[in-house]
C-alpha cells in the first residue's frame, strides 16, 4: 500500500490518500506519507507550519506577522505593523496568517 498527502496550490493540506497499487497522484503537490493541517507543502516537502512569534504584555500583542487576521468576538481586523494595543476588550483574541499555525491568546 502506498500512502500520500496532497496539498493545494498555496501549500495547504488538501487530503490524505492511499492506493493498493503503485499508482501515484496526478499532481506534483504531494508527499509520500500521512500529514495533516499542521504541515504545509514548501520546496517539494511537507514541513511543519511555524508558530507565530507572539508576545503578550497586558493589552499589547507584538510579534504579529504582516497580513494577520485578528478576531475579537465577531469583529475582524488585518494587522500589518506587527503590533496591536487592544483597549476596552478582555477575552480571547484569535490570529490567523498563512502559513503560520493559527493562534489564540487571552488579554
């Protein structure tokens, strides 16, 4: 049995597959083996997605990658300067920016 994982054009996990024959997928965006959404396809290999280098001090979050989507409750914002100072909100802050792993912090 042959097992492989396919990724889309952005390097995102797409699906895990297997075959009882020696047939391989009809795409160049795959790697042999079983991987999940914690991996991305880069330079022909499955690589672990990096964690965001976040730091939280009080209500300030730093180390945010450019283009990150930040979610406060039902509101979303794009962060391009690496830092946010969140005033008047306490709770969970969700951050998402490909290819980084999604993150969640409490302020």
